C-alpha cells in the first residue's frame, strides 16, 4: 500500500538531487548555501521521523539561518531557448496534455481509493488525494520523457531552476503550518476565544460566522498563511461556537474557513510564498514595488470573496 511515508521519501530524494545539482553549479555564487538549504530539507523529509523533535527543530533553525543570509540562483543546463521554441511551435497546444493528466489521475485515484476495495489496497484512503496527485505528476513526467525525449536530468534541472527562483519562500507554508500547531499547543486559541467572548457577542449565527471568517482572514494577514491561522481560529471560534454551539457541519465550516483565510493571503506581504513568487518568477527589477502592486491588484478580489465565504458558510454549514 502506498502511504504518506512513501511521498516523504520521494520528496526527500528530489530535494536531495536539488542539493547535489546546486553544489556542482559553478554559475551560482551561492551554490553551497543553496546545497545546504535543500540538503537540510531533504534530511527533514527522509529522516524527520527518526531524528525527533529536537533534531527537526535544529533543521528548521538551520533553514532559517541559511534563508536569512540569502540563497542564490544558478543557470541549469537543460534544453536551449531555441530548442524549446521549436518544440512549442511543432507541437502546439498538445503540450498542455501532460498538465491535464495530473488532475485527471488525481481525481480518478481519489475516487478509486475511497469507493472501491481495490483502491483501498493500492493506497491509503485517508491520503488518497495527495497520493493520487503525486502519481499523476509521475505519470505526466513519464509521458513527457517518452514523447519529448529531453535529457534525462532535464526534469530535475528545470525543477531546480524553478525552486531557486522561488527560493526559501517555497517552504514557508510548511513552516507556518508548524507555527500554527505550536500556537495551538501553547493555548493561543483558548486566549483568542476568551477575547472574542469578552468583547464580541457571538450569540447569533451570523455574528459567529462573520467572526470566524474575518478572524481567519485577519490572522492570515498577520501570520502570512491560512494554515497557521486555522488551528488558532478553529480552536477559538470554529469548534466551540460554530460546530458545538450552533451544530455546524465540521467539514463545511473548516473548508470554507480555510477559503476565508486565503482571502487574507491575497492582502498581505507576509504571504511571501504567494505574493513574492510572481515577482521572482518574472524576474522583475523592482521586487518591492512589484509585491505592493500584486497585493493592490488582489484586494478588490479578496474582499468580495471574504463576504461570499461568510454567506456560503451561513447558508451551507448548518442543518436546515
């Protein structure tokens, strides 16, 4: 049976390959720093369950220190720009086919694992979506290798090029999700719940729903990621008030609550992995101005979406 552990091993091997390729890339002035960063991340995926909490904490601190000093960006040698342009002109829109394979297999694998005995034997039904997504990526990659016949190392080199462009922000969701778990263990959620109880009346359903959704957005703005805000706001309002108090459906409350948090992601520079990435990938000269421009462009979308999520939760999360 394919489990989450197998995915961790695969991710660790990929990051390990990025570390090796970074170390031998002489076009990157900070190649050893990049190699150390991706190497530590590989160790966390491959051996995280063995090194314990202290070991994982040291790895996390090491990642922070390396990121603070700054990572570099090399020039991986794969196919030339002329070769890519010629390939695109020759194959046209068929190049989108491998990208469509990924969601198709993710959906099919999830349905198979959760609704058939055979699927439950192949993969862990609890992690079916994530496992199927990775299987879709592997199948799409196999199609590309047979069809386009790029150099064998091209997928890893192109992956390294993209991950170098994103930099340390690529692991920010994982770090912030861990921070949210730390806050929950420290009792931050309980304290926030007391503040809401003392200063905001949550005796009506609409008030409780609005408090939860707006709180998710606000905490996401402060913390940079909805995954970090979720355990705090769910412990403060979602679980005790909406689910236990008003009888809300847990899966609906939690799903729409996360969407409300993502509205905050659109409005904060703290969401570096989300709002810095476009400026980095496009290699814009003024990254700070580009970041502010991205956020300004997203606010008119984020606010109506937040209102929509409040209404959706109010009408869909509670028994008729």
